[in-house]
């Protein structure tokens, strides 16, 4: 009997262990696509790399750029070089950014947030964004002779765009990235033509190629900007927002040529963002009386929608589907949202 | 109702000398050329604007389309306003 008990306990132990292993394995598999996005962002910020990539946006021209990124003794250095005619270069060392503009014979030196990379356009999934996007691995394929995981970050509703990512299976670097609308139409694309990872990148790689002789140097020693700017008094806000969107910035300023102050309010879900401008509307001329004033527009990947609320012109603009700017503009109201 | 009037947007940054210069040049240009209303927007307040244009401030946009970066290009602005 004791033996039987021992055997039963053993079987129970094996069963429990198997159950645990299967559960953990299942959870790991289920989390895997999201983990690839995490690994990608970690690789972008922690690895040393030197790559050439094309950046296409808005259906316009393709720009070729070179990015060099190094982390050495905890210090981040980056250099972004435009390989087209302008020859612009941006060199970041920690929070110091130097912008070399040969076509303007100018060098701008300013302070930027230390974690703000020169290479952007890749989605970051966190607790805020995870609820509104579904992450899946849709294929494994070869790109530039590398084995890649094709990961999609798809919105769960019609209020935001999605991403397709080709992530290198061994380095987790993104070899190709697309921002896509609901029909899969590509809005923006980044494709690496070459990418080299190395353990050491010399200091010489972070020197500008351009000669700055005779250039004008402009320094802006103001502290790096806060990414959340809120005035004390919230005059305009939104009664209702698409799921996940929150107000993150609010500013009132008087614009040249405007009759009164213009409110600028920003809403974001952590990936997508919408700017809303509210200004006092000039008195309508007789020919405009009682006519509808709602207007929609699209410029490249940006959508815009204007309407009139309480005698104010409200314009929402963002790199989001038209439904989102329409939703937010129509929800704007005077006074803070509670 | 006529077409939606054009709108100029200047993306700027706090304590940016080139931004102040572009704004001054726009004011001067406005004495001889009828300009649309100008919005001056902090590029760092909107993550998308910062990502798209943060390295090129100041940027002048006409109805969302880039007119010029860093320095005012009066000829390009005149051409686009025609």
C-alpha cells in the first residue's frame, strides 16, 4: 500500500509537472509574438549596429539613410546620415544632439531626451497599448538571407493603424517595418539594405563627414523638452474618446494672424496621436450662414477633420484613420473632462 | 461654400533661434504677400509630429504639406500659395 501511495504520489507529481510544463510552454508560445516586439525594441536600444536603410513615407520619395548606434559603458552614441543630396547628419551623444545642415551652412546643437533615438518608427507595446492591438506571428521567411519572424501588430478597432515587422530571428533587429491601414495599404516603410552588428564601433564613426568651416553654429541649451505639456487651466477637452486614447498635452497660444488664442490639445493611445486645434471662429459672412462646415481632408497618411462647436472651429489632425479624427473633433467640449 | 481656406503651420521648439527667425521672416513676408493664418505648434507636444519632423525644426507646413525646413523658402511658399 505504501508503495501504491508512493506510486500514486509519483504519478500525481509527474502529471502536475507535465501540466505545469505544458501551461508554461503554452503561455510562452502565446506570448512569443509580443516577446519578439520587446526583443526588437531591446535590440534597437542596446546593440551596436551600423546599417543603411530606405525610408518611404506618404507615397513620396524614398530617402536613403545610414544609422550607427553604439552603447559603450552605458553611454549611447548615434549618428544618422542622409545619403541623399542634402548631406544632413545628426550625431547624438547621450542627451546632446548636433544637427549638421550642409545645405544651410549651419550646425544646430541642442539637448534632447536621452532615450529619444534617432531611429524611430517602431511600435512599443506596453500595458497601455496591449489592450488595443493584437500581436501575431503570421510567417517565418527569409529576408536579406536572414531568417525572420513576420509579426503583425493589428488594431482591434477601426481607430488606429497597424504594423508589420520582419524581425531577425537571431539578432531581433527589425529588417523591415511597415505602417499599414485597415486594408493592408502601406503608409510608411523602413527597409534595411545592409545591417552589421559588431562588438566595437570606434569613436571615429561618430564624427561628421561634412566640413563645418564657415558654418554658423547655433546652440540651444534649454533643458530637453517634457513630452507631456499641460497648462494649468484646461479649457477644451473631449467628452468621449476612442478606446485607449488619453489627453497628454494641452497648450494655449496666440498665433500670428489669429484673432484670439488657439488651443492645442493632444490625444494619444501610446502609439498613435491626434492634435486638436480650437480657435474662435470669425463671424460668418452672410453667404456662409447656416451652411454645414464639417470638412475632411487627407494628406499622405494624415487625416484631418474640421467642425464648429460652440462658435469655435475645431480641427483634428493625426496619422490615424479618418474615423478617429472625426470622432475626436466631434467630441471636443469646453471645460475639463472628468 | 467655398473651399476650405489654407492654413500654415510652423512646427517649433522652445528656445529655438531658427524658429524665431522663420517667424520673423514670415511676418516680414506677410507685409507684401497675403498669408493664411499661421499656427505655431510645439513639435514635442505630439509624438507623431516629433517623430516625423523633430529633427528638422522649424518646419513650415501648408495644409499638412512641407513647404520648407530650418529656413523660410519664400519662393516655394509663393509658388504653393498661387
